[in-house]
C-alpha cells in the first residue's frame, strides 16, 4: 500500500496515474487525487496505529502502549470518529519513548 505525502491518499500502486516524460522518456506515477508524486509505503507504525484504533473502537476504555512514532501518527490524524462519537487520543509518557494511550471524548 502506498500513501501520498501531499494529500494522504492511500492505495495500491496499480491505482496511480502514469505519465511519460517526453524529454527524458521516463515514466512517472502521480496520485489520482492531488497529482503529487511523493509516496511512502505503509510501514509497521501505520499498521500498529490502525490496530490500536480498531481496538479502541471495540473497547473505548482500554489502554494501549505504543512508541513515539505511532503516538505521533495517532495524534496528528485525530480526533477519531469511533462508534458514532468523536474521540481524542490522550498519551502519558512511560519513559524511554513508550507511551500509554487512552481515549477521551472530544468536545
């Protein structure tokens, strides 16, 4: 799975728009939504943040531990819509780059 760094679109490489540069005769792939061409592959941190959000959707009072990279991803993309309500992810440092995560209903 690819993630566009310009607009946040995510999809498979086959969904990209391909264009050929006539001057250099090279193919370029572009985002189908914003036309950007800066992509990253979804990494383990992205999978971990999705797993935590799915777990929070089932049990909003649960707590999870995560690394700073996962916490940043969750905080930047929040608040999150789970079970018909908006939720903010709250983090508490446990030391050594590990955080305890919980949910608080957004106002």
